[in-house]
C-alpha cells in the first residue's frame, strides 16, 4: 500500500528549500507542497506570539491540503512554536528541524558544540535544551547571526561581504574550542562551504537537512506513509509573491516548480 | 494660537527614526507619536498590495490618536501607497519622504542623479517619476540595495561588511558619472559617512531628513499647526516589541522615549 498524499513543508521564506531539496533528492517519488510565508518573513526577528500565530495558520492550511506529513523547515518556527504546530496538525505526522539534529549530535563523540542561528532561535535556547535532553554532559554554545539570512537572500554568497560577516561572527570568543558546529537555520546550508573555509576543517559542520530527512523517512516508514508517485508534483504557495523568491526557489530547488500566491 | 496635538511618524522599523530625530531637532516643542510596524518589517521586499494594507491601518491609527500631521517616514510606503495613505488620512496633513526631496533636487544644478533604495521603492520608480515631474531633463538612475537595511539593523555599520557591500553596490556601471546621490531609504542616513567615503567627495549626498522636515515646517506654518509644548512627549508604538528595536531606537533617537506594543 502506498500513500501518495503530499508532504507539506514550510518556512518563512526560501531557507526551507534546503530541506525540501533534500526531500526531493532522497524521496524522489513523493509529492511536495511548500508554503513560504514571505509576507511575514523573516521570522528570526519576531516574537514567539507572532511566529506562533502565523505557523498555526500555515499548519492548518497544509492539513487541509491533505498532507500526510508536515516538515517544519524553519528553526525559528520550531524553537518558538512546535507545540502549537503539533496541536494544529492533529494526527498528521510533524517533523521539526531541531530535535532530529539534537538527537544525532548528542550520541556522537563531541565535546563542545557551537550553534549559529537567528535571534528567535537563540533566544529560545532550543538547541541547548534539546541536546541536553539526550546528553546533559555536552557543552552547547549558541550565537545569533542575524545578518546571514539577508546576505543569502540578497545574493551575497561567496563575496567579501559574506566572508567578512562570517569571520566576524565565527571569531566569537566562546567558539574558540568548539569541535562541531550546527547551522541552526535552514538558510545556512547554502553557505556551508564558506563556514568550512573560515574554520579551515578544524570544526565539523553538521549536515542538518540530511539528518532531518532521514528522520522523516524513518517516521514515514513506521507509519506506512511512503509514496510511489512516478511523476511527483512540486506545488509552492507564497503568502506574498515576489520575483526574488521565484528566482531563488528555482536556483535552489530546480525549475520544475509551480508557484502560486496564497493569502494567509 | 498653538496646536499641541502630536505629529505622527511611521515606518516599518527603525529607519523612520532618522526623520523623527530631525523633527525633534528642528521642532523641539512638538509632541511625536511614532509607529514602527516591526511585525511586518521590512516593507522593502513586500508587494504593493501588502504594503498598502498595513500603511492604511497605521494611518487610521495615527488619525485616531489625534495627530495634526502624519509623516510617512518610509520610502517603500511612500512609493507604493501614498495615495491610499492620503485617502485614509482624510483632512490630516500628510508629508511623504520622496516628493519634497524630488522637488528640491529637481531645481538645483544636477546633471545625473543616482538613487539607492529598497526593491519596493526602486520597482515603483517613484524617484524617477517625482523628479521628472519637476524637471524632465534630469537623468535619474535607480538601484536597489536591499542588504543595507539589515546591515544597519544588525549593527554592521562601519565594518568591512558595510564597506564591501557599499563598494559592491556603488560600483554599479550606470553610477559612473552621477554627480548627486539620494539615499532613498530612511535607514540610509545612518551610513551617510560610509557612502561619502566610497565616493571620496566626488558625489553630493542629499540630506533627505532635513529636506523632509523643512517641508513639514513649511506646511505646518501655512496651516497654523505649530505647537509650543515646553516638555514634549515621544510615544513609540511597535506592532511587535523586540529588544533590538528598543536598543536601536534609544541609540538613534535618545533615551527619553516611551515604548509600547500595539496590535496592528
């Protein structure tokens, strides 16, 4: 028995596409519905109440679209609103982007883990508390790096601007002796190489999208949710259609997408 | 006869504070109500419909607060929604940030004017059409520079990040022979010195806040709206209270402000 209902994925903007791309790669026979809340992006600077209000609405929309699973492809949404999202999702499977990563790193050999993320994620201390739930001996240092999202969104990857911003952020005193770094924002895998360059191989960069999608596959198999669509569809909804998103979405995800504005 | 009703000022975030600061400096006996729509910032990436919806609501709120004048201290709002704002304001005096600047530069000796602004402002071509209304012989080149707002908001002024971003933007081919530049976003006066440094004095940077507030004074005098409060109050409303705004507001405007969250 195969279940060909779509997998729902959402984020405030393009960041979640790094997760959606990984779903497409590892699950090439699944239909995907992506919701980008571009009208309210970025979430990273907003309050818990505001993020929760928006993410509940999106979750309900995805449930209405008959999604079999919902991937919260946004760290700010996960860290601030995951309980509200799970409640809004009812019986639908919900995968977030923090818990699978926390579980994975907690059981490997690490001494001191750095996390870079948006302000909303860092203020919630979600990585710290999730990781310590699995292994309370680990040291977790969180740092807000709010300029990285706009740098990525505005096409300043691989320029002196991104290089200088990363050098400034990653020279954070408390990062001196970390052995592992988590890119705690779904945008950041897009500058993974540059992060690596700053650390010159000294620090291991965790591959969050891979870990999250492996968790999704694991849970879908357990619940008999695997699909087998020969020609899967990729439907994108945006709360505010902008050329910028369309361009970036095609760059990151590929050209085979259908984009539509959807009031939130 | 003096009119001590407050002057309303609004923006999506902290940018409008450069205008509010100039009002406070040149009109030290006026009460000010500032509305920062931080829940929906930045406006610069949003669509005309979305910006119009938010700005109409804010205008109606300021009218309800009994404001005698409303300063639209946001270029994205002016360029996309000024007609809707004027309609929502009814009889209340409305001053925008583009028209006074366009009028002023159009009647001075310029050959070729560069404008840097957000995407929303550039896409509207507001500067071009306003300036050409007054002097159709001027050449106006507009360039979207969307990374500058987050650079300013995140404290990267006067760093290699701002320097490299400005050098990248201002090396725009069509800017080669401009003699004047307009900082077409209310955030940008905060990096005026750095813009000057890139141009090394070759290009005149227009002082937009000064021009806008002179227009405000001119119109208030004409309509008998001048106040004489000996101890004016500065009331700030935010649609989403964040520490970041509070900090920046105090840095830019001074410590004597009262901040309050207000649902939009």
